[in-house]
C-alpha cells in the first residue's frame, strides 16, 4: 500500500471542479532513494528557511501516491531534480538522482520535462564544470550565448505553461549567463597554471602565485562589468527571486567591487530577503542568546510575511539549541541493527560527530576524533560518531574498508534536521551529563581549545 506524504501543512484529498484547484496530485516512483525523501521548497523564502519542505514516504520499491495542498505555483526540488508544480497538476513521474533521467506525464508534464535540463550554478551554469570553456573568454562567450539562445528557443516553444513560468525561466537563462561570465574567471584556460609546481612552491611563493591569479581574475571581472550590468538590470523583478540562480547572482550586490551593479537599486523586498539570510546564517554559525535575539529583533521590523515566517521558524529552532537547553533526542542504529537513542547516554558527557561517507572534511576530522577519544578513555565522556548517510549499505561498506575503533552509528531521524538544524556537516555537538546542551556547534576535534572545553565540563 502506498504511503502518503506527511506535510508540514494541512493536506486536502479532493477539491471541487467548480472551485479554483488548491491541490496537486503526484504519483510515481523515486528510484534509488531513501524511503523518506524530502521534496524541498525551492521558491523565494527557501533562501532563508525550510519550513515548507515536504517529506515523501514511499513503499519499499520507491512508489508513492499523494495529494498536496498548493495555493499557487511553486518550485520544488527532489535530489537534483527541480519541479514546477501548479494547483490542478496531476502528474505521474519517475525520478532518480540524475535529473536527465526523470520522466513526467499528465497535467503539468510540459513544464517539468523542460525543467529536466536545468543547469547547476555550482558548475558554472552554461560552462557545465568546464565542458564549454574555450581557449579564451571571447570564444567562451560565443558558446555560452549560443547555448542560452537554444534554451530560449526551447522555452518559447512551450504551449501548456503560464506566462509567469516563461518570465521566470527567461530570468533563469539570463542569470545562468551572468553566472557563466563570472565563473569563467575560475575556469579560464588561457592562463597556464601548474598545480604540481604550486604544491612544490614555498608558502611565500604560493602567496605570490595567488596574488597573480587574483589579479587575472580581477581583470576579467572588471572587463565583463558593462555586460553584467546590462544583464543585471533585467533581473530586479521580485518575481524572479523564486529562481535559485537569480538569488545566487544577486547575492553579489552587497560586495560589488567591479561595478556590476552601478546605477541599480534593488527592491525593498529583495533587500529584506538578503538581510534575513544574514540573520539566519549568523544562527547557523553560532547559536547564542545574541544571535537569537538579533533574529527576533529583525522579525519585529520585517515587512514581508514569508520572510518573517521563515526567520521566526529558524529563530524558534535556534532558541531550543542555546546552551543549557535540554538536548534533542534522536534515534540511531549500530552496525548490527540495534536501535539506540541519544538519551541512552545520559549521565555521561556526549561529544557527537555528525558525518557522512561522501563528506571529505568529515573524513579528515575522523582520525582526530578517534585520537581525542583515546586521551579520554576511562573518563566520564562518550565519543559518538553518527553517520547521516541516506543509505545504511553505503555506510556499512565504507566501515568494512575503513576500520574504526569507536562504536559506529547511523541516523536518518528527522529530528536531526528539524530539531538540531543539521544543514552542513561535519557538525559536532557537546552535551553535558544532565543531557543539556553545552554547544550545538562545538569545535572540531582538530581545533585548538577543544580539550580545554571538554576538561571544563568533566
């Protein structure tokens, strides 16, 4: 029997055909994904919060059939797939972690089949991680502009999409072009860089090389400023904030040193969104009474309800993670399948390492974590490595090859995201004997001061 999506807002299973649709029917399969996969809200306010994310539960083969409430068209994402959902959509879909493999049929399929070719900002958008970088910028620009025109022609040919969708997707293409021009500074091939020679160089020589490379990047970014300025002037409509790459490229506004935004004034809503993002980022970096109060002060003066909702959600979450608050319990499983709870370790100081097999910085911290644990053998403290991998099989395979001395656990408990606000890893958490939070963002085991902190609470 298909499980139903558990929403963070009220579900409606039906609606009258005489009324404006307020639901979307989704049916299909999530292939190769975990039994509880998050469909992330990807519109404007997703830049600062995730309260509108939807958890999709499937059967053992990844099948699901659900109805969600949706009052207006919105962008969502599942893994690397970006979806555009409109009230009244009735979609049958198959999704994998490769967005190009997705299939859509039914009402709303045309927009979502178009979205399968969405580019990725971290890959330099139209540069596609260097694939379309040419010998110099002039030739690269010709290629980028040609690819953008192909995408515009494809967009123009869509018949069953709204004018609003076309406007936002046109803005996406423009923002991808902007991102391509900027990213060229990092991907350029017309400057020879000998990585092996750089590694052999002294620190002083490396600093000189870095300075020379920065001068070349600066020269490029200044040279493209007039073209970027022209393009940026077309991206200021607040409707376009729904598009992730538009939000990405507009983020340079506050630190513009090249003249990209000369003569451009961003709307009040856009400014408030980025100010909100700064407040939320401060909460992610350090949860203290000060950062929580700063967020609450911002809420009191903010004008836009969706922004207020997300910042309040984050402030409320963070308020539960301030020093002295009760620790949030989670369920986890050891390599033999035995279920444990974090609270089972009450009575000891807990130093928890949240990591994953795919996380390079996590892997680098692991030896420090194990070495530090040996220094505290016999003390009233437990060192707790907890994998956040989505697949236990991947985690177990990794542990077979990489021996660990500490008992290992894995957790896919939603409380890690909703309660502990785990967005980035590695993440280290320190809890005292009374199961109260000492530091929700504790220092890494490789950092100076961690031993002093541990000693202070033992």
